[in-house]
C-alpha cells in the first residue's frame, strides 16, 4: 500500500464460506486479530485517500450530478470521472447533467465543490 498509494480500497475482514477450499483449513486467525488488521489497513488507506483528495483542491472537475447529498438536502451530489463523490450547492434541474465544479475542500470520503 505504501508503494502504490491507492485512491481508495474496498476492504473487509476474511469470512469463511462453506464450499470453498479454505473452509476446512487449520490455522485460523482470531476475529479480534482480523479486526485489528482491518482497522490498521483502513487507517493507512484513509491517510492516502485524504492526501490524494487534497491534491484536487483548487482543480476544476466535470461532475455527473446523481442526486441530493446525504449530508444536506440543500446540496447536490455527483461524481468525478474517477468516481469521487463531490457535494455542492445546485438546483434539482441539474440532476443527470454534467457540470463544471471547482473543488474547494477535501475530506476522506468526499470532496466539496462550487459550480463554476
């Protein structure tokens, strides 16, 4: 992870599944250890995600407007071409349209923008 520095990852602790080759193997990792490892991985990833998102501050991005923001009914939510969530003020008529947005703030899980 330190070498590649992904934009984001989808990570989960391992769960056994009946019918898989690993189901009957010994040497199981304790649930507490699985959770500790997952938290360490996600904490490191959050650091890299925030760094990459901060690099976008001040940039202009084309956003596909998908709907209303989960954070505020006064804001819209859309995504960049690289699938990052951007929340910004806008009118409902913009749903389904591409808009140019300046990124003004970066967070771990989203960006804040203003329509240009």
